[in-house]
C-alpha cells in the first residue's frame, strides 16, 4: 500500500504530476522514470478512474523502474491491484496528493 511517507519522499525526490489531454489510445496514465514525470490523461472516464490512475502512476514512481520502461502486463496488474486496494482502504490519500502537489483536483 502506498503511504503518505512514500508520497512525501517522491515529492522531495522531484516526481512531478502532469494532467494532459488526448492520451494515447487505451492509456490512462504513464510514468517516465527518466524525467520522473507522472502523466494522467484527461478526460478520464470518471473521477474515481482518474484518482486510481494517479495512485497507479505514483506506485510506479515509488517502485523506481529507473532507466527502463517496463511493459510487463503481469507486473502492471499487480500495480493496478495495489492502486485499487490503496483507494479502497485509504481514499483520503487522494486529498493528500492533491494538496502536496497542488493539483487542481
Ligand atoms: Zn502501469
């Protein structure tokens, strides 16, 4: 589970979060380990989907896949599972992220 401690560390390390329109087809978000940029594509199907994508990309950031983008479906399923569990057990983490990174929502 993603924690406030981990999120604070990511923020301090320079991870940034960017909302962008017109995502790649079928891609709701992306984390680039080279630039430490987490991109969330808009519009998301729902606010909940957008928030889970936010958690998902920050879990990638925490896992620090430096130097290589990993397109591994099985691994990504695990990340998505953790994002869903984090959202369910600790939904207020979203407000923490929004406040820390000063996101619009
Ligand atoms: Zn992923």
